[in-house]
């Protein structure tokens, strides 16, 4: 049986008396890619923010490499690389300076900055101000900072938003390479074709609930496609 890197146990989140996430549980196996799939308002970002340790659950537990966020936050955070869906960069910082700042925070050698800039295709933009970047370029530099420290668990919130078709394919390639290197990944998407291409396991969310989960092979065998499986989970024909 695969080792489990992360466990989400009966996780719930209520904000201003509104339940955003309700009683969600799933595991992420070592070296696997898990995709959280659902439409807007399904609770994907909330689940990932709690998993990353930047939002406190109302109830439930999160365990990463046997570390509980509620009890061992510093060690827990060292297990995580997090890519938000967007970020407002400080004015006046170049791509290289922004990544160097994050590298210093994580105790990462400076040469790693150049490695990840090359990896995401921004080596020729290293001296360009980040606040002038397009949405797609910002997504790439956010991906770069998330993998700087080679974290055991990489968490990405809608990582393909704003990417053109070429970099959509490049993102899938990068994710597959990371997986081959033994990294474990959890990401959210409303693009089922991305999940179908790269994920080992899918969790379908609707209105804050887990409405279906399983391996890609399970859904293909039972429903013929990920799209059909999602529609079935929502009770659609």
C-alpha cells in the first residue's frame, strides 16, 4: 500500500454562519497527484488553504508527514509549497528579486532561484518587474516560488488560470516531471481535462461536500470519462 503523505479528516469550515466546507475527508498518497475538481463556489480553494495551513478549520484535522497543523505549525509549514490562485507582488521587485526573497525565507541556496526561473521559462525575464507581468507569467513565477524548497507536498490553487495553450501543456509537463521526481501534489481545477491528464486521484466537490472520489482508472472504467463521472456525482445525466 502506498505511504500516505497527507490526511484530511472530517474537515469543515464555517464563515459568518455559512458552511463553506462540510465534513470532507481524503488521503494523498506519496508521489501521487490529487486533483480537487468542481465549479465556482465548490469549496476547492478553502480546502487547499486549510491543507496549506493558512486557514484554520472550524473542525476536523489535517496531518502531513505525521505532523498536525494544530500542534506543530512550524514543522508542518516546512512540508508545504503553496501556489495561490493570484498574488499582488510588491512594486519595484524583479522576478529574480522576488524569488530571492522567498528563497531567503525558506533557507534555499541562491542558485536554486536561477534553476526554477529556467524551469518555468522566465530566465530571460529575470530582470523584469513582476508587477508588469501578464496573468500567465505571474502564474509561472508563483509556481516557481512554490517549488523553490522542493517541498514534500506541493499545493496549487487553480494553477492553470491565465495560461495560454502552450504553457497549459508546459504546466502539465512540469507537473508530470515533478511527480516522476517523487513529489506529492494537490491542486484544484475546474478544467477536467487537466485533471484527467495529470492526476492519479480525483475528489469531486459540490457546495462544500465531497460528492465523489477515486482513481482516474476507476472513473474511466466505470463512467467512460472524468466528465461523465463528475456529472454523475452531481446527479446530472
